[in-house]
């Protein structure tokens, strides 16, 4: 790994932490980050020529596997016509139509350039629509790095948000209220107190930024009911779950309809894309037709649209794509769970479809507090062992792992299970 080491040494002098997004610095696992040179199918290769089975998939976008030739060709074709025009294009209409067709709760959609932007804009629209300011979010849910969303946990559910980052004025988070994931009472308490001040509840329908935390039966339905009762909007942040759990995202998977939805990651197939959408009466408030301002010089970029459109159409048109992917996920995570159990490693393996996460704890992980009981020292050992044996997992306990359609049981998944089996003796 001498080349990665050398690049990292240079990078830390030039880029904060040597990286352009914090988790890449491997800070939580005390390792030198591997600098990636290329990726193909279920594999990713670093600048020193090491190849790994890839369980990150660019944090989700590579649901078809890395370097899909069909997507590459569509990108090359679009690029050949010009990288950007700053004007309306046919691809944007096609993308909007596709998203509205695929996701029943969406009648109108606006493209942006990241998940962060999608959430920031959706919240502005929710506030504009309701004429209210307060937002309920859940501890441990990540919604990008916009000021109002950088609130983790207050000391209790009744405390108004305290910024989680320097540089965020308290005024920016004073309307951000924190509730506990999978705890409807904590949400109801906030509504009891703030009744008609709450513009929206925003939630990851499957928590995937505190490790993976599944919504318990009735949780999402309960949020829908509370929002309806108080005239607040329900926002599903489907930046990870969108087009991952099913072609309709988590909302299709669980059968709960939000008012607004945010997308990122998969929708751009690896290009920087985000989107937010919902009912027409809400989305009609967005500029230039409505009073909620939101804009983007490169939004709906033609090359990015080509990549996203090609990927979404493949996902839509491949028979049984999600059935197969989710079945592989079920099989793999169940096997992995069994191996850890056989070796008597205390753990909680949460998974749904192709998303999964192992916590090294005796507790059942169902929210932020229980997620935090995981032994991150054991996780770091696990991560390091796997990395050194050709398996590339998230360099943090509190991130998900992602299977793609390119991972096969016979090869990559079986190999990974063997490495995990061998790893267990090191974990005790
Ligand atoms: C990644 C993520 C975001 C932020 O998206 P960026 O493209 O990184 O800005 C927002 N919400 C969720 C649920 C995410 O996983």
C-alpha cells in the first residue's frame, strides 16, 4: 500500500483530512485510506494494485455493480454532445417522467446536485407550504450537511436542537426538534408541545446512517397518522433507500406514502445528482411558479441525467432484479449472522434487502442509543482484517454495507463469508 500511503501523506497537506468527505479518511478504523484507481462489477482496486470485493458501491449508487458498460456508453454519448448547457433539455423531461411514473407519491420533481441539496430544498418547500418553521428529525438519521439538519441528539426529546458542528449558528437549528427512532411517543410529545408549529417530520424510512436500523412495525404508519392529524408534511429521505429496496423505494416496500421524497445516490448512478418531489399542490410552490426559491446552475446536467436515466431504466426493465438482489441479501446476511453466532461473537446483524450492518453488541439495535452500544474497537479489527483479505467494507461502524446485482453467491459472497469466518478468531 505504499502508493496509497504516499498519496495520503500529500493529501493531508492539501485537503482537510486528506479527503473530500470525512468517512473516507478511515479515522474511525485507524487505517491509511486506500486510494482507488478503478472498479469493475463487484470489485474495486486501489492504486497499489490490490483488488477487493466492494461492499460500498460508492455508498449505494452502484446497485448494478461498478462500471456498468450500458451506463458508461450513455454517458459517453451524452458527453459527446456537450457537458452542460445551462438550459432545458429533453433528458430532464424524460427523467422527471420516469421518476413520477416509478414512484406513486411523486407527481412533480425537481433535480438538484446532491442529497444534501435535495433535503435542504424539500424542507424549504415544506415550510413554505405549511407556513410553519419547526422540523422533527430523528437522532441518528443523517440528512446531509445543511445547517438545519446538523443536529444529533438533544439531552432529551423536548430540547430544541443544539448544533452538532462549529459554524452553525444556534438560530439555524432552533427549529430542529429531535425525536427517537422507532419511538412514536417521542414524536407525539413534540406535537403535544408544538402542535401547529411543526412543518414536517423527516425520516430515513430505513435508518442507514447509524448503521442499519429497521423501522419497527407501525412506526412509519404512525408517523403518517401523526402528520395527517396535525397538518404537517411527512418527508421520506430516500437518498439511500430510493430505488434500492424496490423500484418504488422504501415507500413502495412498506406501503406508506410520504408527502415529499428526497433522492440522491442511486438516482445519479455515480454522477452527482439529487432530487426532491411530491404532490403537485406542494411542488407547485417552487420557483419560478411559486414563492419558494430554489435554483441550480448545473442541476439536471445532461451527462448526469444520461447516467441516472440509463440506470433507472435498467432497474425497471430487468425482470426480478429486486427479487434476486433482495434474496441474495437475505441469504448472505443470514449466513453471516450464523457464522458470528457459531463463533460466539456478541453481535446484532440488522439487514433488509441488499442493505445490512453488523453491530458488535449484545443489544438489539433499534435506535441511536442502542446503535452506540456497539464496540467500535471490535469493528475496527473486523474492518482491518477484511480489508487485508480482499474485502472492502465501510470504514465506520455507523455506515451500511451494500450488495449489488453484480455480487454472486458462488463467488464474491461465498469468498466474503469465508473471510468473515476466518476473521472471527481475531475478534475474541
Ligand atoms: C448520503 C445521504 C444524504 C446526503 O447526500 P449527499 O449526496 O452526500 O449530499 C442525505 N440523506 C441520506 C439518508 C443520505 O444517506
